C-alpha cells in the first residue's frame, strides 16, 4: 500500500490516531481501528467521488471501497461508460482508499459490513435506488450503521456526459450559456421536476478545498523530483496508468504535475476541450496517490526557470503526440538539452477523446439511463414530500 500525501493508511491492527480521552482508555481500545465501508459504481470517476471518499476516510482509520460489476450497474441504472476493470483501477488510485472489493453487491447489507469487519458505511447526502426504486442503504440505516457526508456541488456524471455531447468552447467557462443549459436540461431531466441530486450547479473552487485535497508534503533529501505536464482532462485510467509508470521511474519519487490553463489546452487540442476547467482538473489530479504536487497553470514550455525552481531531476512524457509551442518550438527542448527527458510507455493508449467517442456512440443509451434515474429520484422526492405533509397534519391534529 502506497502511503501518499497527508494520508497514511492504517492497516488492520495498527494503532489509530490519538483522540481526546485516549489516555484514560484501555490499550485495547486505544489500538482499535475504525473500519469504514463505501460502495458505488464509480463510473467516470471525478473529484466528487474523490471528495466523498476523502470525507469518509476522515470519519475513521481504514477505508474499504466496494465497486459494483458492469452487470449490476446495467441492471439497476443502465450501461456504465467504463468497464469494471477500469473502474477497479481508478478507485485503487484514489489516495484515501486503503482497499477495494471487486464485484460488491449493489444493495448494502449488514452481512457485507460484517464480512469485511466494517463498523459502518458512508454515503453522500443524495440517494441511490435499486431497479424497483428502493433505497440501497435502507437496511444499514435502520440498524444505525450508516453515516452521511456532503455531496460535492458542481459536478455529476450526468453533467460531464452533457459537456461531452455539447461541442462548444465555452461550456467550462459559462454555465449560464442558454445552449448549455438547454442541453443539460434535455439530457438529465425528465418531463416533470428536477432532482437536486442529478441536477447541475456551478462548481466554486476555494483555497480550503485545494488544501483538503493537497498532500502538504514537501520533497525530502534523497527524493527524485519528477515533472510531467499536460491537460489531464476528465482524469481517467489512461492518466492513472501513465502516472503509476512515472512513479516507478525512481526509488523515492516526488511527482509534480503541471496543469495547463484552459485556453492553452484549447489551443493545442481544439474542439470542446478541456471538458473540465482548470479548478476541476486540479482536484482530480491531486486525488491521485501517485501525485505529490500540482502546478496550476503551468507554462507550456518546460523551461529553465521551472526546472531550476523545482530542482527537477527527470521530465517525463507519454507516447501521445507532443504539440509544438505557439512559436513552433519543442516545449521539451530544455530538459532534452539537459539529458533529463524520458518518454514513458504506460501500455495504455486511452485518451480523453476516446471517452468522448464512447459517449457519443452510446448517446441514446446514456440519455435514457439518466432520464430514468431522474424519474426515480423525483418519485422518491414526491413520496418524501407526501410523508412530511401527513406527519405535519398528524401533529396538528394531535395539538388540537
């Protein structure tokens, strides 16, 4: 298990972090590790998923994440964008995760929590429903072994798919754009109502959010400073495989990722790229266990100033095409001159463009899936509203 950043994984049986009152507890209680369970589809993993797992990890010591199979997701929601093998690897790469369970059941039961010796499970404050509209956490909620964390505003899989289907350069900088709003409405919304869980809202970056995701770890004497740069848009399994291979280039790696500004990415990639803006891409990359630091808005050319400032030992690039700088020059000319440039083959050729093509090829399926999800959520909201009205009426009658 890689101990990355501010998160040091607690293996079963190791001593948990000291808490108030520990000095008066027995040694057995002081050593007790709180084990947590999270589960989900984790399809198109984004910083919202990572933030849920970060919040969950903060509630205990050892985090186990169950990931559903393709068959289970297709049965209850519709076809996933990524295969189960891709989703397993993506979740393993999130630095707050200590262990994953492949093929976890879609409905979370006490049997599952007990099987993996978990004290309770953690889920966001949205709702997950089975194919017949039942809450998948009903049993563990009833038995008091359920905890809730805040859903991350400004991102959803529905929204990201909508961005991919809308071919405009302005989608990541202008959420009020009427074309974008109409498209997301058509994509995620059924004929009635609008679910607060499926809906799209503006993502607001804060310094606190970056601090929560950042490792806070400085490079130590003997560390090898490795620099990589790019868009890292829609952070996916191709990026993970590349960063893992970069991480393996040294015995004690300290990996710095330079992220290009949105305008720069659009210059060399064109179309509607980047799908995610610079703030979203920053959190996505910081959540990866192979990354130590991120340069927000890194210069496109990896020049002398950058290499000297960070004391870079090695600069890596994948097998993808290197686009020339605005003046037609090689952005890696300086590290090549110093003899510290290396091409790294991750063995995974998946690109953000490939993911967009998956979405476009299955557009009707994904639209149907999200509208079905919206309809189920709206039915639950309506049922909750009616229950609340009935309870209020009962209270009024009791008072009278």
